[in-house]
C-alpha cells in the first residue's frame, strides 16, 4: 500500500487576541513517499549550491525577510526561481485555509478581549481558528488517502498553542460523532488511515516541511496584499506555481457559516461559553 504525508505549516498568528495580523493561514501539502525523497534531495542540492548549512532547516522568514539573516537580493531571486521551477514539476497537492480573525470573533459572538478571559474554556477560544482549519485539512487529506488507496501520516511545524488544538482536532475528527464539517464515514477513514502524527521542532530536517514553509510564506504575502514588496526577489514566482497546484485553484476562506456550523452556534446565538449564566 502506498504511503503519503500531510505537512502542515502556519503563517500569521492564530490567536484571536493577537492584533499583529488580521488574517491567519494554515497550509497543507500532501506528498507521496516516492516524491518526498525527490524533495529531500532537491533541498540538499540547493543548500550546497547556495552555501547553506546542510544540518539546518530551510526557513523562509530567516532567508528572505529577517534583516539580520536574509540573503542578498540577487542570490534570493536566483534561488527562488530555481525552487519555483521545481514546484512546477513535482506533484504537490496543496490546500490553504484562510481565516479573518475579526470575522471569526463575530461568528463566535465575542465582542472584546474580555470575552476570552475567565475559565479555561473561554481562554481556549482564542486558539479556535487552528481547530477549525486543521479539521478541514484532515478531511481533505483522508479523502486523498481513500482515492489513492494510501495510508498516511501527519507532520506539523510545532507551534505553542497550535499543537494542543491540532491534537484535539484530530481526536474529534476520529470520533464516532465528529464535528459537522466531517461525515461519520470520513471520521472512520481518518481513524483507519492516519497512522501517525509528528510535531517538528525548529531544527527538524524535512524537505516536505521546508517546501510547505516556503509555500505558506508566499501565500501569506499574497493574502496580506503585500506581494509587491517582494517582487524583486522572486517570491511572486513561488506564489504563481503554488496557485496552479491549489485545491480548487484558490485559497479557501472560512466564512461565518463555517465557524457557526463547526461549533453548533444557532442563528442569532453565541458560542456556548459566552452565553450568560
């Protein structure tokens, strides 16, 4: 039986009380094992060619944006052009979920930061975007596993707060009474076909995570409508090739109805933890 891996990375800040970014995205990339070996070899090649440490992961922010560690523009453009060409030929399956945090808070019925204070249930609400988005990626992944008769594993770029929500999402997605976004039949498939999950720390070497990190990095510039600021370094080429491989050809933007459906919030109602006692 074939083996496949879902790699997950995030861009932005998932927390609903973190005002640094209006939007948050969660990026999923599926690679079959035979293609993953090609990706691993490719990233070793570009690291050697560009004088990068073979023992250190390829982190897009450090290489292309962080003032103290970013590469020279000419080198960056050449490197990203090479990677864009590679993305154009490798059979990647990509799904990017976007959540606008103001929309998400309104859908929950939260009106201020005070709504996220108090008991543990209220405090946990601030990380809810990750839960909904991860669930959608799991459902997408298991549908691919079924169609390709594969078993799969999940590798996630570890994030404080997000890890807990992802585990909860996966457990709920396997339950006999799953969230409304997942059918009981798909929940059964997730339980049967998703055999392992790995939380990768910052120094974890994985070509699959490295390419997912870059795809998410480029997508976040697109989502924030600031891609023009990176036009001279070649990042738009990464986004162009990413878009060609996107599920349904576009980023999936969560809508209020998705949030309300997931948390069983009725019309004119608020999330259960926000209801007056």
